[in-house]
C-alpha cells in the first residue's frame, strides 16, 4: 500500500508539472514569437529554490508547488525605461499582449481536446457522468439514466464478506433489474434469509460482478439486511454518432464539459448566496490533495490508463476555465485590463494594475490554503 500511495503522489506531481509546463509554454512561445523578452520561466511560486540562466531566460524551481509562471520584461513593471523598452511586454501592441495572455489557456484547451478524443475513441465515442443540474449539450445525442450506488459498506456484514465496494453500481437482484433505491430495498426485504445473486458494475458499466450473499433477517441497529448504504444517482449518457461529431469529438466534448461546469458553478454560487452558506461552493472545488485521492482510486482499477487520461483532460480543461475567469492575478484578470485598454485606447496605470494583481494573488493563496484545509479534513482526518 505504501508503494501505491508513493507512486500516486509521484504521478500527481509529474502530471501537474506537465500541465503547468504546457500552460506556461503557451505564454513563453507567444512571447518569443513577438520578440518579447522572457526573464524567467518558473515552476512553483517563489521563493526560488533553484535557478539556471540559459540565454536570456532564468529557468527556476520554486518552493511553493502551486503552479508556475513566465515573467516577461515590462510585465507588472512601473519603471518608465523598462516599459518603453522595445522588447518589453508593455511596449507590444494590445493585440499581441492579448495573444500572449490567452496562449496558456489555449494550450490547456488543446491538451484537453487531444486527451478527450483518445478517451472517447476507446469507449466508442460514448461517455457518462453525473447529472447534477439540467443542461443542454451540443453535437451529441444524450439521455439520462437513474442508478443505485453503494456509498457505504458496514464491517462484518454480508456485503463486506461478499466483496462489495463503495462506488459500485447495483444492477440487479436475481437477474431482476433494480429500478431505483426503493425497488432495491423492497427486493432485499423480500429475500431476507435467502441466498440472492447480486449483479453490480462500475459507474460506467465497463466491468460487471455477480456475487452470492444472504440478507440478514435481524440485522444490527442502523444497518440494513445486507449492510450497505445506498444512494440514488442520475447520470447523463452522451454519444457522438455522426462522422463529423466523431472527428470533432475532442473540442465538442470540451465545450460540453466546460458549459456544464459553468452551469454547475453558477448554480452552486447561487445556492451558497441564497443559503448564506459557503459549504455548497467549497465542496465543489478541490486541491491537489483531492486530485491525489481520486487518482489513487483510479489506479486501483484493473485498467486505469483511460480513466486517468480522462481525469488529466478534466484537470487541463478546469485549469483553462479557471485561468480565463476575470480574476486579478489570473490570465483572465490580465485580459480584462487589456480589453479595457483596447476599448478606451488608453493604457491602464501600471502601478494601479500591479496593486490589483498583487491583491488578487494574496486572495487566491488564502483561498487555496482554505481548500487544502478542507480537503485534509475531508480526505485524511475523517478516514
């Protein structure tokens, strides 16, 4: 188990490092294309742990592994001489600066497109994910499906002895399809004291199991006859059928997931505001700790490669969505100032913009550590 956990940690670090490199490489290549001087290409957030200058650029490793950055000449700078340098970011045209700011997001989107395409090819261009809210998808045939999911398995219970696991989907009892949670409870009670054959699968129904077990007539208090806690889940089934849909499955699926994510995020924020409770919103975000635990569960599967590629695609897409938000210190925050400049044809005061981005960075770091604290409590302390 130690080696499994250690491997997962190493894999997550390498994965996040690759995602950061791809994102920052977008900014780097765009800046080089427009002859903007790149002062530093950094992994993590300073203070610097190590750095080496190659050509005109310092390549650094920093102590806080929270992402990365590309530092450009004239970016967040107030010195007039630097701002007027022909190779500074500030001296470039607005259109060129917009391209540089967008380039990281574009790289993350491109990676998501490629990975989603590989995942969809492997599944016959079909996919499934939980239905949290109503949504309309584009370029795909979609339907909804109701599922009964195991969310708890009691110790010393028939379910535990038979090998049932949290997260498995209940398909049938004695080859009779389970319609919903009430149907499951009814069929179990009808067969108390009798041996039954329970059919289960993973969420996406790629692996099936048939298990023999006997529901207890007098189960312990607060336990059912089988010793399982069940939940009711509704899911979307998406299928890309037409040839053009299959050809463009990567970008189309990215758009579908992105719009669905925005839908979930907006409604979650509304719920938090109405309830005056941040819990719904905080539960919808996760830190590398959450990613690590999800990855560990995926790596326990017999064929983890495709599910892990799908997770990486989701992370890459999430990074693109998060970075494009008009929040100070993020790419979207910088784009906001650039669009204001393009519309007004007046440069924003660099001192003012620098202060705004610094405040944004402080707020983001505080939120990041709060999410880490939440994930430590959820995934470590409660286990």
